């Protein structure tokens, strides 16, 4: 697979597969047996996928509430150990989002919580340093400049190699970059055929040399009717090329900027293998223009 870069000369440049793997839906339940998840990890690596993205707030089920906190990190760490592939994965996680009883989500960007979140993720992931630790979401209760100050402390602690932001707007990205400098390596925002509102953030990341990791990059393609009604060009080009609409969507996103690294979710080997193939799909200028308007 082609690669793209995360990092810089200060923190070190890391080449990762141009398509990553989002782990939010990884869930060791009866519908996702451990063997299936292990096979998905193996298929991802075999296809050249090396960036794996989790978060301390990811965990199974809507009814577990706060008990789900950290379960996804524990699961992926145990799978990587079981398969003996730790050294092949660039593992990213996030903190600052929390789970609440009843299946809800909340935010906590207090300095105490963020510092504790880093320590807890280090323990659950079984690493001495987190490759990429991302602030998960702005917290209405904590001014963003205070959050950035805490991120600077975390960077200076040496517990993380690189820092990232998630769900940040252009002003927040610029403000964080002015304080964090080269410690800031990436931004993870929603971007897909169905949601294109993060185009300004992609532009800022391109300007500043930050990786942009689209989450939910296949939004709008899961339902056949929505695909046909709202995004017909993706379906038409997929038919013409003999590939899936998902591959077309990911190739379109890669074409937005050389800093873009989509992180589609997958729970089956076939899904991540199909997504990974998008890295080799070159779209023409005419196709890209059609997709931009679809």
C-alpha cells in the first residue's frame, strides 16, 4: 500500500498506510467473536494498513455505561499481543470523552482527567509511550486555551510521542499549533460523502503539515437508497470501475490532500481488505469533479 506521513522532523516522521483502521466498533461479543476480530487485524496488516485508531471511551454495548470505558483499548492491545504484531502497528488513542450510565456520552477536559486518561491508556495499551494521543472533543466546561495548556504538559511529560486534536475547528487547530508546535501531528474530524463540513480543517492541516484523519469516512454509503438518491456519482463510478462505492469514497478523500489518511471502521476481514484497496485507486479529474458535486 502507498504510505502517508504522520509527524515531523522534531517528533520523527512515521510512514503509515494511506488507509487506516478505526476501531470504535470492535466489540468482542457474540456477533463479533474474537477469532473474527483477530482475522480482521491480520487482514488489515496484510493489506498494508498500519494506523490503528482507538479511544478510551470506546467500548461495547449501550447498556454498560461507564463500565465500557477502556474496554476497546484492552481488546486491541490483547489482540496485538496474541498475534505478535505490536511492532507493525502505529497505535493511536484518544482521551477527554467519557461514557455515562444509560449509554450516554460526556466530556471531561479538566487537567486532572486528561492527565489521568493518558496514564490509564498507557496501562491498558501496555506501552511506555503512546504513539499518537488525541484530545477527543472540545469540552464546553473548559476553555480551549486551558485544554491546550494541559496538552502541552502532556507532551512535555514524554508519555506521548505525538499529539492530535479531534473535532476541532480551524481556529482551535491554529491556536493549538501556536502553543504545541511540532508536538501537534494530526487532526481527526468527520469527513465523508455525507458530511463535507470539515473541508476548512483539511485546508488548515495541509497548510500546517498535519495529518488529517477522517472519521466515519464512509458516511452516506451504507444505505443503498441514500447512495442512489444523494450520492449517485459514487455508485456510477464504482460500477464503471468494477469496485465498491466505499473504495471510490476513500479514493476521493485521499485525493483531497496528501495529508488525508481515512480511518474506516471494519469488523470483518473482507471489509478492511476492500477499504485498503482504495489506496491504489486513481480517480481522474473528471471523476473527482463528479464526486465533488454528488
